[in-house]
C-alpha cells in the first residue's frame, strides 16, 4: 500500500513539475528567451500567488516527513501537489505558450536538468518521501533552473538560427526580381502592413509577414515557409526592442522601399530614451539603397527632425498641409470616413473607408504613397481603401445585437494611439461612453506620467471608467482626480473577468465601450 502511494505521489509530482516548468517556459517565451528580460520580469513577479502556494505546500510536506508516517506523507504529496498542478493547468492565458522547436528544446533541457538534480538528491536522501520532497523543491526553483537551461541551450540556438538565416538568404538570393518593402515604427506598422497588402494585391501577388511576426526569426520563418516563386512583393514588418534589431532584419532582406510610421516613447524599458528609439527605427531608412523611396510620417517630431540623404523621401501628415502628402476634408459618419489625399497642395483623390480615426487614415496615406509609387491605378487604390477591414484589436468598431457599440483597441496601447482612440470614442454617437483599460506599459520611467495623462484624457471623454488591475491604477486615478472626475463613475476591477462581470450588470443599448489595451500574461501572473 505504502509503495503504491509513493508511486502515485511521484506521478502527482511529475504532473506538477510539467505544469510548473511549462509556466516558467511561457514566461521566458513572452520575454523573448532573453535572460536579462526574464530577470527584470522575475524581479517584479517573484512573490506571486502560485509561488506562495508552493512554499506553503513544501512547508506542509516537509513537516510531515518528520512528524507523520510515510503513508500519510505520501497522501499529503498527492493532495498538495495535485492541487498545485490543477491550479497551474486551470489558469487561463491570453497568449498560451507555443511549443515551437526552440521552446520544445528548452523545455526538454529544463525538465532533464530538474530530473537529474532530483536524481542526485535521491541518491543521498534517507528515504522515498525525502526524495519526493527534493523533486518538489527543485521544481519550485524552476525560475532559477530555467536561467541555467537557457544558458546551456544558447550555443545550440545560435547554431540553429545561423542555419535558418543562411537558408532564408539562399531563398532570397534566388529571387532578385522580388520587390521588398520594410515597415517599422513605434506605432502603426501592423495596420500599415495590412493596408498596403490590400492595395498592392490589386496589381501584384503579395506576401506579408503574418500577425505580429516582426522579429528576425519571424521574418525568416515567413520566407522559408511561405515565400513562393509566384510572389512579386514581400512586405516585412520590422519590430525592435533593442539596438540593431531592425538592422539585422535589413541585412537579411535588403529592402527596396521603407516606411517609418512613427518614432515615439515605446519600449522605453529597454531603449531608455526616445533618441535611442529614433536611432533604431532609422536603421530601416539607412539600409535602403541610394535613391530608394523612404516614406516618413512627419507628424512625429523624431521622424521629422532626423535628416535623410541620398534617398527619395516622401513625408506625409494627417494634419499639416505644408507636407508633401497630407489628408484633408475629413468627415466621419456611421459608415466610416471620407477624406481627400493632397500632394503638394493638389487634390489627388477623395476616398471612402469603413475605418475611423486619424491614426487609421495616416496609415492608409503611407500605404497610398507606396501603392502609387508601384503604379497601382487610382481606381484600384480607391476600391482597396473602400474594402479595408479593421486590423484585429486596433480601433475595431463593432455594433452588437444588443445595441451596444464596442471599439476594440486592445492591442499594445501607446500614448498617441490611446489619445486617438479616446477622440474616436468621444466623436462616435452613443448614450454613454465607457472605457475599460489597464493603462499602458513598457514606458520606462515615463509610465506613471503617461498613465496620469491618460486619466485626464479619459475624464474629458468618458461617462464611466473601468480601471483594470493594479499595474497603473494609481497613476490613472491621479489623472482622473486632477479633472475632478466623480468617484461613483469609476470602477476598480481586479482583472478583465471582474471588469466583464461588472459591465454585464450596467451596460445598456446605446452605450459605447472602448477596450483600450490588454495586459499580457507577464503582467497578470
């Protein structure tokens, strides 16, 4: 009986170990497999619910090893660590762990490291239950062991990545006719990519990097898995969280046209200053060949103030008529927007789109410039603009059957985008304007400042405010109080589930809801 229970306890511990190691792998994956980023996250998330429960379970079983029989202790192991495993498996993730080849290799190394160390401990343990406790303790320390496993796998991953990189280079070298367009920016690059893809598809066979595949490995994967001989244009979205991220992609794809949608205070946790953001974003423009087209958003100071030489520049603006390309005569209706594109003061065409907000119109304008440069006809461009669909979670407006309008702007909120979203909320027809937001993240030392400003802007635009989670709640509340916003029109939600439940009790037909940003799993652990 005792032997059978010890085996069951070992099975329960192994299931718990799988769940816990998978959790740490997930957090490492969300931090781009970079130990320094994972370390920064861990510093702020070391003492969290799951780890507290682990300490309690370790303490209970540790005491029982000395005070109770092996039978009772084995039952405690089964109960305690079975419960922990269930808690970890039951926790819903917004972006679940993806067992890519790299993730699988890292997980296998982490699991093997844990089991080997537990085996060494078992050799010196006095009995079976002490061996079980050693495995449980090492699993608890998985947030340390994953650092070690990641370092052990670094040479392997570097070798694998080099092979993938060279293979992608080989594929591109066989396609000298392929038109390659790079898109980067602190904000707007994904929307611009989708809009440009739609316009160019009127004339060309176009491939774009899917979703938010904007890292070097994401671009490589797109080239190796999706690029066909029939593709005529390749649009590569280029993201960056540190110096040379964009240069690395450009060294691979060698873009012929570059679009820079914005330089703003985004990812300041790694870049520290907007000047560093500017330097990194301009790696795309600097990589263009002599005389190539550089499309630049003049509405951002740190795009406009950086000289560009030996390139054909096309500056654009959503508001300044003195710029090369600008948008005017903008009007909004229930059907969307109507606007006119001007080039050097001359009206080039009036267009209709289902999309709303100057943010979207600015991205459409950047795409228009490139489409014209690649000889897409005015008629085709107008048709494509009219058929544009909102990019998921980016100012996506939906009217539900219950009469409630939802503006979904939940993806990667930033100071500029959130202000524009609030302008859309304020301008759209509705009974009450309600915002649901956790605020903005990855803004470094300016995070508190920008969330306070967001609170002030919300006070001017919203009839009711739902603040989600504690991350930015103090700063947002400070901004609301600066504008004397009534307490009875504020609800503090623990998480999005709490916010959704509260809204279910109060939302009525005619209300307009704005979902502004959604915290990633690393902020809700």
